[in-house]
C-alpha cells in the first residue's frame, strides 16, 4: 500500500491529507500546504460543494473501541446538520465528555465531521480553530440553502 500526501485549499487554510485508495489516515488544517494529490471528493467538499464523503473510509473507524463507535455515529450526521455532544453520547451510551475527547482526537476531520457536533449552549470546540469550525458550518448551510433554492426554481 502506498500512502499519498497532498493538500487542497479551504479558504485561507490548506487541508493536508494522507491517504491511500479509499482510506484517509490523517487530515489536518494548516497554513502550509504540501505538494501532492488529495481525493477528488475532499477537493469538491473544500470548494463548497455538497458531497457525500461516505465512499471514503477513515482509519479511526477500523476498531471496535468506544471512540470508533462515536466516530461511526458522527459520520452519520448529514451534511449541513448539527447535533450535540450529549445526543451522540446518548446514542452510543457514554458521556458527553467522552464524545468531546473522541472529537479532539479525531485524525480525519471532514471525513468524520466533528465540526457538526456542538455544545448544548454554545458551538463547542474544534482542535484546529473555532473559526474553521464556524466556516465549515456556514459553508454547508450556504450550500444547502443554494440547493434548496435551485430545487424550487
């Protein structure tokens, strides 16, 4: 197996990805990009298009651990939607704190859309930058709104 590294732009940031075939091993936001290819689905997502990322696998869901169960559930949150740490915790029978810990250790954000998890009374955290989380959520909402308008035309 050959692991490929590459970057694509997302606003002022780069999305650096380590991947092979249909599996993403690591994804991070950075101010510095690396030369190389990125899966087309991730490129389209970063350009603001509605994309179903489920064809891409995350290394984080490959075990039977509690974190893996949390990551699998978070993958099911639809594009443009959000849910709370508490709701995910209820669904996988753990505490919101454990969900937060799992999200802070998420090796493949976007593939496991941890930005879609919010607190009960605030936006919650994001390992890279709360501004990136806000931008991701706004981008998805804008695309959903655009698609809804287009569907009504």
